[in-house]
């Protein structure tokens, strides 16, 4: 498929041309950073604003979703409300990998999530290669390469005054059909951008060794050792591209109500609170164990994918500098020594 | 200097078994970040650091070590929250060895990019109101906090609540939010449903602010913890200013006096109650 050229001056117009039939979700300025959000008419996506604050998962899997409504005696059947299809525009590679991880759970698992499926299948995804890593990024540790990204329809690669738009699927080819072919000079600039990115990568975290070290672990004194100052605030799980746990509640007013699915977090007390009042998971160590094992042991076993893409957001938002990269290193060491002893 | 003094004090007290652990800061994993650190023995004390990035309010960790004798580093705002906890019998004074530090303000970032944190820009209390040892020279306060409080915040607050993801990080970062079950997380009845609708986020946040009004030490912990960078300090300071105007009390300044919430008089201003 021929690489196309999208000039920076023409991005707004191009995105606008896609908009009549689609809802566009793209990074936009947000309190000194940028965030993915629905692009309003004629707005310019913030493609140079660095890694968006939260992951892109929200577009496909919103924080709160109505499943059905009810009134005393009658249930309005669960219907997937028709929405204009989405174009996710300018999605970072770590988020693309995150969508792949969500797919394994919500699309390809034993239960198919109808809401996610409807959005996901109708959506077109345009990736965006990063010019450089943020200090907290470690996607390279997971073999993710923004210049050869996972699951997207088109990938945008920076090339000076333009982006080279590389279609990767038929859907993507159709999306960028109206753009001119990329010329040799821009292709060369794009190649250089890739080389520059790879030359300045952050040091890798030894993920494979860690996955091996935690493969069979549950009870271990090592968990206590990595708690540090974690206050179980949950910020990390809400910004994560792969965290997908949810809660289901009935919101009622008088005789009417709706059943709602909303993100939940394993950092919270209520996450595991039993009806009896008993809570099997009370300490920060137990909760961190869940967060780590879900990502590096359970998902590996059940979905054959890891629940971390190295986006580094949890590191960036943590108020007490709890750093998953550091935890991975220390746990690998502790657990491998323990198994040898 | 201060760092060396902290290390020395911690080491001495740990060696003498006067305390079981010492709560301070250690080097973080990112430039301009430190980590909360509990030194359990004299050998750990070399890891204790003190610099302008030492922002986390360590008082938040005291509840984690019931019955232990604890040494702790506090800035003036942290110390104010500690005073509130002492008022409320959440900690025992005799179990604490308090190292106070006179505070010129804490910063986010390093070098040329370092920026004074918002609560410090408007902070009037530069000397810890409670301490066994106070480190650092006196600090001049040169601010105009009232200027920052002018105007109605309601519209701005409503706007910010659209961005809230209701992670409750603001609550968890606060030493004064120690309820075993937060009203926002109780299930019978469910006062705040999970999700991110602005109305419920506002309900939660107003509830939180009601619960810390008259107690808050203005340490900035809540705002720092917010992954959405919601300027919580603004509204909290407004509540604090109201308290001060109405009841003539600033929270956490003295263990001896009981604080606005600890006293009652029939002549109290009741204008905020229905
Ligand atoms: S790791 Fe950090 S962000 Fe996550 S729950 Fe703990 S304190 Fe909060
Ligand atoms: S665990 Fe942290 S680094 Fe990994 S994908 Fe989630 S937010 Fe990103
Ligand atoms: S983790 Fe990788 S893909 Fe994600 S923002 Fe950083 S460099 Fe880009
Ligand atoms: S920390 Fe911020 S986003 Fe989280 S609940 Fe508090 S105000 Fe909302
Ligand atoms: S409400 Fe915020 S500023 Fe006040 S004591 Fe709690 S964390 Fe500190």
C-alpha cells in the first residue's frame, strides 16, 4: 500500500473531511498536557503535545456506560445505541497495543462485550509515531515500535512539515485515498525520524525475566517489599491503556433506573468488598500484587498477552513516585533469589 | 545541611531504640521526584534525602504503623495536619519524634524548570506549629493569599468536575481522610455511584471539602495527587478563608486550643447551616 503525504497545514481540513460521517477522537490540549477527546468542528488535533494524559481506551470503552434502563415492572431491553463510527486519530503505539489487549478480553474472550464490539468494529484507527520518548515511556521493553505499530489502519510518521501516512489495512487505505502519494524527500525524512527515535530510546526494563519470575508466584514476602509509599489511590489504573476491570450498578430514582457499567480499580477497598462486609484484600501489598499479577501473570495465562504496554502513565501520575519499572526490577531479583534459596 | 541533620537525628533515635522507624524521603526514580521512605534501621538512614522536591505529606502514613514509635519529617503544612490528627486522637504525641523543617516552599521539577507548588505560593505558615526539633533558618512569608481567593469559584468548579475521573486520589493522599469507609465508597446506601458524571463528582468533592474544612493543613497533597491536575487548592483555600473569617480559626496551628470543630458556643455563627 502506497504511503501518502499529510501536510501539517492540511491536517485540520483533512480531519474535517472525514468528520461528516464519523466522530473524530484525537489528542487535544488539556491543562498543559494533552488528552484524547472528541474533536469539535474545525479544531486542530494536538499531534505534537506528547503522550496524552489518559490512554485512548476511553473512546472505545467509556468510563461509564448504560447497559439498559428499567421501570417498575418493565425492562427496556439492552440495545446498543447506534452512534456514528469513530476515527481514533493520532493514537500512540502504547495505546494501540492497549487496544489489542482490550480486544483479547472484551472481543475475543468467552464473553463478547456488545458495546465494545459495536464501537471497535466500526472504528478506524490512525496511529501516530512518537518523535521521542517521555522520561517515563518504556514501550520498547515490550517490543513495541511506534514506527512499526500494532493494530492500526494507518500510521502517521513525522516528516518535517508533514506526516507520512502509511496505510496498513484496506480500511486505512480507503481513509487516506484522497491524500497525495508521499514523495521521496518526505519518505527519507520520515525514515530519519525513525532512526532518531530508536537512537534515543530509554533503557529497557527486563520484562521477559520478570514474566518468568512471577509466572507461578502468589504468596511471597516480596510483595510487602515493593509497597513503598503506595496509597492505593487508583490514579494509575484509570490512566492505563489495558486496565479494564469494571463494576456493575443499578442507579435508581424512585421506580426508575438504569443498569450501568463503570470502570473499577483494584486499588480500591470496594473492589473486593463482599456482601458480608468481609474484604479479602485489605493491605496495599495485596492490592499491588493483584495489579501486577493481573498484568504479568493472569493476562499472560488467560489472554496470551501482557497487561502492560510500557506507556509509563502510571509512573507519571503516581503522587508518591511508585514506579512500576523499579518494582519489576526489584521483584525479579527478589523472586529469583527466593526460588533459588 | 538539613539533609545531614535529618539523617543524624534519625540514626541516633533508631540506634537508641527511641523510635521503631523514621519516616522521611528517599531519592525518586525521576528527576525532581522523591519517594516516601521508612527507615527501619540505622543503616537505612544514609538514604534519607531532603531537597525542594520533598512534597509528599508523610503524616498520611502514620496510620499505617499503629502502636509504633515513629520519627517523622514535617513541613509546616504537614505539621498542621498532624495537629489536627492529635486533636482528633488519631495519633499519640508520645509515640512521635517530630522533626520540623522551616519551609521556603516545595517545587515541582528541577533546575530552571522547577516551579513553586500552588499551595506554597499562598502559604502564610512557614514554621511548623509542632516539632521536637526544628531545622532550617527562619523563612520570610511574602505573599498576598487573599488576592488568590477573590471571586466566585462555582462555575470554574463545575467545569473542573467535568474532568474529574473520580479516582479518589485526592482523598487517599490526604492524612485527614481516614474514615474506614468513605461516604463516597459506601454501598448501603450507595451515595456516589461509580463512573465519572460531573454532578456526582461535584457531590463527592463538595462532601470531601466539607469533611476537611476547618481541619485542612493546606499541604497541597490532594491537588498534587490528582491525575487530571484539577486545581483543588483554590476551593479548599476558599473554605479555609471562610472558616477563618467566620470563626476566627486557622486549622492546625495549636495543639492546646481545640480548633473550630472542637468547640461549640450558642453564639456561634450558624449562617452556613440550614
Ligand atoms: S501506585 Fe501510585 S498511582 Fe497507583 S495506587 Fe499507588 S499511589 Fe496511587
Ligand atoms: S501498567 Fe502503567 S506503564 Fe503499563 S500500560 Fe498500564 S499505565 Fe502504562
Ligand atoms: S510509550 Fe512508546 S508509544 Fe507510548 S508515548 Fe511513549 S514512546 Fe510513544
Ligand atoms: S484526584 Fe482529581 S480526578 Fe481523582 S477524584 Fe480527586 S479531583 Fe477527581
Ligand atoms: S485536603 Fe488537601 S491540602 Fe488539605 S490536608 Fe488534605 S491533602 Fe492537604
